C-alpha cells in the first residue's frame, strides 16, 4: 500500500562510507558513495548485493551505529526530518525509541528477565499501561508460537530460533513507523518465517516504511516492494 501523496519516512542523500583500518597500515576500504534512496510509507526496500557489497554497513549507517564518511540520513520523526548523521546522541535515542526500530539477527540477551516482561518492556517504556502491554505481548508470543511454558523464563537458555522469535516480538510490539530488518528470519524454520512475513506485511499495511536484508529468497519475494542494489553505489577503490 504505497501512498504517492505521502512524504518519504527515510531520505538518504549522497551517503558515503569508507573504513580506515588503523591497525593495518591505515588501509582504506571504500564501501559506497553517492548513495541515495527514499522510502515511502508502505514500502519495503530490500537491500540486494553479494556478501561484502555493503548492505550491513548501509543499515548501520542509517541506524546511527556507523558514522558515514559523508551525506545525510533523514528520518521523519514527529513531522520533522531528523538527520541521524548529525543529530545529538539523545536525539538519536529519542528517534529510536519512537520512530526507528532495528531488528537484528540476534537477541541481546538480558539476563534474568522473563520473556513476557522482556517483550512488554518497550511498550511500558512508551507509557502503555501494564494490562494492555501484557495482552499485546501475549498475542505476539502466541502468534510467533513460543510455547507458553517459556513465557516466565528468561530467554538465555532458549534455542537460537526461540531467542530470535523473542527478539522479533520485542521489536514488532512497538509498531515503529520505520523499521530496519537485518536478517530477522535467518535461524527460523519455514512456518516461523511465514509468521514473520505476516508481521512485516501487517506493518506495511499500517504504513510503516521498511528496509531489509533477507538471505531467504522466499521471504524476499514475499515482502519486497522494491529491490535496492547497494553495489550500484560502489565506491572507487
Ligand atoms: N567495522 C568494519 N571495519 C572495517 N571494515 C568493515 C567493517 N564493516 C564492514 N567492513 C568492510 O566493508 C565492506 C562491506 O561490508 P558489509 O557492509 O558487512 O557488507 P554486506 O553486509 O553486504 O556483506 C566489506 O569489505 C567489509 O570487510
Ligand atoms: Mg551483512
């Protein structure tokens, strides 16, 4: 559901990223340059390109984990564009709290916090009441088919696939307007991948803008509204 009238939720302009390896004689690794993209509400732009093309570097630059060498990453937050590359750390945190979500491949396990609590937390942080937060967490965990007996346990002893589903629940519960998905289905089986595809489509249906990396061709075909070949912006070595 692409709304042609809408403003893009992400606008990337002239983005460049070069790594300098200080422990390898200042070796320079140019990744991309003059990279531009705009993502509208309801669009899921899938980053394409072989390993080493710069997909993860682009994603981390957009999230503000990597400082790009040049260019801007503007995210529509509360009606105004915030440039992630120049925003203060507090502004970046605020944008991440309410607008820009990141689903990584791994759960950063928080010790001793039971799963249900962990999934409710993002909503509680945003001021949602406890009962509603609990109900929504239970709905998501059920949808993601995480056995009820796991809900009161911390996820530290769960299998990789179970941890990933907790991670996905924790990310999707907030219904972010903009989401970055870094191989969220990497360690899931077919049925669970289908659930994640459904969650992504629901989010697109309510107007979220997404940028994703998916190795699984079926997932890619099911969610992509557009492919973005990162290698087209390869920087000269
Ligand atoms: N933190 C880093 N330090 C130095 N070089 C890096 C770093 N991250 C990525 N690179 C290099 O940048 C290039 C792109 O990597 P990456 O963004 O991980 O590609 P992809 O995700 O498409 O496989 C590679 O040549 C990689 O070695
Ligand atoms: Mg990568």
